[in-house]
C-alpha cells in the first residue's frame, strides 16, 4: 500500500479515463455483496454509485500530473473499512477525490466530522472534500462540495495546488485553494457538526490525518 505523499502542482491536473469498469481481481464478490448489505442495513445513507478508481499517476515535468482512472462501484471501496468484528476487505480500490483549503481573508474553514460519516468521525479537517464524479471537472466538483457541505460559494475559480495520497482513507485527493467573500458564513449539514474559521497557528484538535498532511500546503 502506498504511503502518504504530496505532489505540488503549478497547473491543473489532467484526468484521463479508461473505458469500461474496474472490478477488483482475486476478490470474493459474494463476500463483497454480503458486507455491503450489512453496511447498508447499519447506515441507510450508503449508496452504490460510481467513483473513479486511480490506476496510475504520472508527472509531466512542467508542474502538472496526469491521473489515469477507471469507473468503479462504490461498494468495492466501502467494504475496505473494518466494521465491527470484520476486518477490512482490501479490494485495491483507491478513489480520486477533491479537497479544498478554503479561506476567508487569512482564516481557514475547518469542520468537525459528524459521527455519521465513514471516515474520520469526530476529527477536524479542511472543508470541503468529496469524491470526484465521473465526467465532472475537479474544479467544478470541489465547488459543488463546498455548496453541499457548507452552503457556500467561492468568489473566484478554485486553483489546484497539489495531488496527495491519503493512506488512511485510501484516496487520492486533488487539493484546491478556494477564496470566500469576507461576509461568508457556513451552514451545517449532516457531514459536519461544527464549523470554524481559524488562523494557521490556532487549528482545532484533534486533526484528521489528511488535514495533518495538508498543513504542508499552508505556507
């Protein structure tokens, strides 16, 4: 499994999608279905939509990166997390997502994850974040997540600043810088139970591991 990694960007990444759907090799599909059914019974918010499985990444030497992806069912990702008495079933799925370093002036928007989310419940992270939907540009997706998670809009287009790998959530994330109006105020939804605008030297605790990774991008 890959370790934590950050690739800084000077230009937007290029997402290259391979045709067809990714199905994990050498995985018991019946066991996947059994675990998926149990997850859905415990949390009705689970939905077996499509995600983008990262097949490979390659730098282009000009401050950019190509990300090669293929569409995949969400259930293969969901069953990788340990649940109750079950060990996680590693299907080799590493989805592509988007995250934001969202600023109101010099203050950064952070949210505490609610207890209803699958990863990092009760931990603080930078807002927003979410999976990249097939056919959607990363810059468009990160603004959708900002609207859905915090009810906010940006005052300028987001700027891609890094691609990182989160080894805890098994995801690749395209990180964007997002600027808000000085009067912007977030609205709580189901994914977070508290929002704060904070200065770089006054971040809340405890931080999610991916938020700790992203601290390197604040300079």
